[in-house]
C-alpha cells in the first residue's frame, strides 16, 4: 500500500524516541524510500499541529480520513 504526499495518517505503534503518541494524526510530507527498492516504504511526516518532521516506516502508520459529524 503506497500512501500519497499530503495524506492524513494515524500512528499505529509507539514512537521510538517519544516523537509521537499512538493514535495521533499526522500528514505525509515526503516519500523517502519505497518497496521493493528498500525493505519497506519510509515516509516523512509532520504531526497535526506540530512543526517538526520525522521519518516513519509504513508499518507504523495507517491511512485515516477526516469525517464530518453532524448532530
């Protein structure tokens, strides 16, 4: 599964060095390496409301979609 730049994702795993929290949202800013050239796909992401960017493996994120809820 290849994600696109600008896509909203949710973290499914805990951070390596406390960069993010599990279930936190982030936006993909770049694709650094893709499978099969690399062992896995690596993305640059920016957490929602944050300034810092960092890399994650494709196994640490899952796509998510913003939903509009009407009451």
